[in-house]
């Protein structure tokens, strides 16, 4: 009965969303109980966590308050790579119902696992994400996040089904069909990467369709950083309200934090994911309001608990009450990272992956640079490589073949189609000291 | 005799071809003939010059990547069917041609084509055995 009546509460609220409004004391109490339990689980079932805690003389009993979390060692992306594929699982395979994977730093993917309970938690935080964006039962929602190993598509899908919306599981790509479905199905909301949606707006215009004339009213955007200017453009050109969401596969996928109607920071679903801000240099925990690196601890994840995972995303936590009434702390929109990871079409790419691909072809590392540009609203990675004497040939076919092999090698490692340009020696800019490899020109060219 | 051809990588940007030619000019290197192959983003300039080694050094000093490759200068009758007959011979010998271009010659002189074979040594032996005139570098560059 509840399921049939809750929509009367108005958009933006769902019974499951009640966790968004927990009084602070009750929330902290819940967090501490869950933290003790998850540290115990990680210690009991994951050798990496147990060994690291043992080395510091810590046991699960060392956690007596939320502040004690700061005594535990960090987990980093390399830990997932080093234990590839299943080394951090805390559940036997018989209890794991799903695996997802995303790109790692050296070509090996990062593998993540979910039990049935984890999928339920994931669905509930995604439900809360969509509820915060004013999406409810009766809405038709086009899900243009990629379905597959990437967590975006299925994560959003389960949340939409949980809230009772009508899902159009179109996945990414095939822009003309996306435009057709938006119009013909009278879609109310869309999930996509912001850069892809900008592309979709442009394509729709080329097809003579003004998205402002359609019933589309909300967009849920994530999986890559975007600027306030992009949001303004999306909202103006599509006539919708654009919501920012945040997540990462290592923690759960999308559904770690999301914006509400106030569109002023992203509420962290901190009853499941405990946020800390640290100084990326010293590792010291910083108070709310100070800028630093976001560190997340999963409080309820069973298959793959993550203790103090360093996200490398730079943000700050806002504890002040939000206009929407939610008590969950907010994190500011992530604008930069403390490492050199790039996010292209929702895929994580590191310069070290490009280097590995170049090494695989040439055997030695040429001078190169990576240029990120936004072309027709779509992010494009350009890799420019200086031609070295060993690889120069007087035959044009050989040079074209070299370029093809490099592009193929980069695609093998990253899954991305990049534009490879061969350049004359000494023609690429050089920086003093530490080599600057990435030139992000996306901010300049909206 | 094989001829040493100078080649260099040129980005498809204005002024780059000119700068390469100026680098050669500054070292007093005369260009006898050239061929520019181009793709969308870059070109490969192939040159027959009086002193290929000095030419390579001049280009490298100017920041270019340069290379010397062996090519053959083959005499061709300056009349209808001249080149076709040469190519019939290379076909019969099963020689693989990467590319070719004409050598600049004065009117009335015998025509000469520069041919880049996949295997220049085998090509030289085969062409000589079949009676084609492979021009000596000295004679070629006299003019």
C-alpha cells in the first residue's frame, strides 16, 4: 500500500529517502555502529586490511568512536590492482551476485563485487539520488549511461526501477536514436554524462528538434567532471534542471552523493559512505569546510568493504543545513584531482596508461603530450607524439601504419578512441622540471 | 650504383617546408630534385641533393628528423612508352616499388626517374642484368 501512496507526498520524497533527514546524533550513532561492523568484517575476511591493521597494532576493537577511523591505514587504487582480480573480496563467490570493472592504471581493470544486499543498498542510494532530483513514479527516464561492466548504466537502472519510474535502457551512443526516443516516448528525465548530453543537444538541433519543446524537465549527470558553465548551458539549451551526482566503482558506483533541488553541493549518503577530507600531502584529517582530498569508507558494503579509500578528488564538506532540509553533509562539486587521472566519456585514464601504450609500440618513450579538447560538446583526447629517428620512414605508408599502431595500442589499454598526431622533433612544448603531460583545454572551449 | 636520398618529416603547418629548405640553403646544399608525399597531418620530403650527409646534418641541426635511404636513378627513354618499358622490366624481375618520382632534366636530355625499391640491392642487380641503365650518382649530379 505504501508503494502506491507515497507519491502523494510530492516529488522529491520517497519513504526510502527518510534516511536523508536523520537527526545528526542518530546518524552519527548509526555510522559508528556500522563502522565497527565493517572494520570487523574487513579484518576478518580481507588479508590486506588485517595485515595493515596488525602492523599498526590495531584490531577492530580499536574503533571506539568515529574519530578512531583516522587511525586506520588508507586504501589506494593500486591496492585493487595489486590484489587483482578478487583479492579484496570479503564474501565467498557463492554470495556474490555481480561483478563490475573499470579501467586501472596499467591496463588491468579494477574489479568490484556486490552481494544481493549490496545491490539493494546500491538501488536505495540511487533511488534517493533520483528522488532528490524530483524524479518519481510515472516519470519516463531515458538512461544513457553505458550498460555493461561500467557501473553507471546498471546503477542508475536499478535506482530508477526501485523508485517506480519507467526506464528506457538506451545505454550510451546512437545519438539520433536517443533524440528520437526523447521525443517519441515523451521522456521526462535523462541520465547521461554531461559532455554526451551537450552533444545530444547539438545533434537534436541539427535534426530540427528543440529539446525545450519536449516534456524533458530534469537531467542527472555524472561520471565526469563538469563546469558550472556547462550546467548553465545545459539548463538553458535543453530547458531542464541539471543535477550533479557523484560516485566511483571502488565505493559502489554512482550513488555516493547527489544534488537536491537546492543544487548547492552534493549530499553524501553518509549512512552508507563515510566521508573524510584529508590533506593529500600529509594524510591528516581536515575539519569540515576545509578543502582537501575526499576519503571514503563504505559502512555497509559486504562483498567488498573499502576502508579509507583515497578518491584523489579534491573537494570540501559542508555541514551547514541545506535549504532542502536534508541533514546529510554536502560535498562541493569536484573540480580537480590530486593525481593526474583524466576522465573521458566516463572512462578513467591515467597518463601512465598512454605511456604504457607508447612503450608497447616503440620500445622507448617518445616525447609526447596529451591534449584534452571539447569538440562539438564531446570530450576528445588527442595524443601528440614527436617522431624519433628510429621510427621515421621515408615511406608514407609506414608512418601512417605507425600512427595506426599507436592508436590501436592506446585503445587496447584504455578502451578509448584517441586522435593520434605525429609531430616534428622538439615541436611539442616542454616544461621546466616535472614534465607536464596533460593539457586540458576543455575549460577554454565550451 | 645506388644513390643516397635524403628524407625528412614535415608537419602540415605553414612555414615548415620553407624552414627545411632554408636550413639546406644556409649550408649551401643544392637540391637537384624532390618529391613531397603528404597525408592529412604531415608530409615526407624526399630530396636528391649534392651532399646527402651534409644535408642530413643541416636538417638535424635545424631540429628535423632526417634519414638517408638508397634509391636508384634509372634512365628512361624520353618518348612515348619509355617509362612503361622500364616498369615492364621491374615487373618481370618481381621488384617491389615503394614510390618513384622524376629527376629534373633539361629538355632533349635523357629522362631519369628516381625509384625507391623495397630491396635496392636486388633491384640494382636485376636492372643491370636486364640491360637498363642505372645512372651513376657522379654523372647524375654533374649538372
